[in-house]
C-alpha cells in the first residue's frame, strides 16, 4: 500500500482542525485559507490513491474534474461551492488592494468555508469506503 495518499489525507484533517482553531480565535482569513487547503489536500489524496499525480493547482474544481475523468462519481463534490473555497486560497493570503486579507472575510463566509471543507472530506471518505 502506498502511504503517501494517507499522509495527504491526515494533513488535510490537520489543516481542517487548524482552520477551526483559527476561526475560534477570530483569525478568519487564516481559517478560510486552511479550510481551502484541507479540501485541496483531501482531493489530492484521492488522486494519489488512484495512482495519479495531482496537478499543481489550487483550483478545487480542476481536481474534481480529474477525479471524474477516472470514472469516479463526483456529483456530490460538484454540488459543493468549491469555486468560492478555491478563491480563498489566494485572497486569504495576499492583499489585492488596500484591504488586507484579515479584513476580507466575515464569520458567515468562514463558517461556509469550514462546512465545505468538512463535506469534501466526508464525501471522500464515503467514496473510499465504496471501493
């Protein structure tokens, strides 16, 4: 068994825990970033599990598309707001104008980011159990 996919998945869960910790301490931009990272690493672990090297991208829909191309049922993943979570990978780290990322995200957006990342990991677990 290749241990690498499991390492990526464990890191995804660790990132999700850090996202929750950041949110609980009002670091909303950081929470959004780590939620995005959790989803990304989870999706990349699924690709690795299928013996596919994941592309170097933060675009979650691109990762889902790669999974779909393998014949995997990705409908549940496609229904999630992954585009907004992907956006957070960049906007949560780098100022795009005079507003720092720490002032861009509100609690509702952060809750949605965490919920989406959690759902990605839950869906991936269910898909893995189908094998």
